[in-house]
């Protein structure tokens, strides 16, 4: 009986730790659900550490070596794109909730652009740890489209283009760079 309690406690602690880690590394779930419910088209890419490791196993060509090395240092790639039929189907409050999730001492803003006339905005933030980039957050809000890109782990801006080796991810990252209205490219700030 005592052994069952120990196992139960260990499972609870393990589950709690996993949930705590997931909360630190994810886009706010409630906001995601609300946006997805109203969007006419939703695209989601979720590559956590396990899925990145799984993808790495299929990279056997010589030209995949750089990508394998890059994803070995990543903890996750999370991409969300919501397209809406009409303007006004998501609120500024929802955009602010997404943005606020990454406004902390660890995250530094590289680009923050807001067009008052159109209401469109772009944010690019980087998570710095001991002078190294350990995360990238891109938020692009257009009249009928909202895009979020979150890359966690050791990443250098000049290496972003290498992620094109992950099927579909490179194209989305190029779109994310474009979402920042040309302010940030794979090679760094312009």
C-alpha cells in the first residue's frame, strides 16, 4: 500500500512538473481555443522536443547535418496561424494577452510596430540567457489574420533559414519574417 502511495506521489509530481514546463513554453491555451473557434482557417504546427528528435531521425543526407545540429539545441517550435472571414473577429485584448505572455525580464523586444490607422501590428521578441538567444517570438496581427511563431531553445537569427529542412517549417518561418514587415530576416535585423 505504501509503495502505491509513493508511485502516485511520484506521478503527480512528474505531471505537475510537466504541466509547469508546458506553461512556461507555450502559447496561452485559452486564447488559442478562442481564436481557433472563430477562425475560418487554422494552421497549427507543434514540434516539442520529442517531435524534433523524431524528425531528426529522418535527416540522413549530408546537407541535413546543419539542421540536425540546430534542432538538437531546440526545445520546441510552435506556429499558429488564424485566418478570419471578416475584420474584427479577434480582439486587441486577445493580441495583448499573447504579447503579455512574453513581456518579462527574459524576453527583449527587437521589433514592435503598430499602425494606428489599420490596427495592424508586429512584434518580434528574443529570449536572452547569459547573452545568448534561447527563444524567438513573432506576433503578426493583420485585419483578417493573426500569426504566432514561438521557437524555444538555443537559436541564432542567422540560423533560422536552416530550419527550412524541416518540412513546412522553413516556409512558415519565412512568412513570420515577412510578417515583421521586412524588419527582421534570417540574417538578423535590417
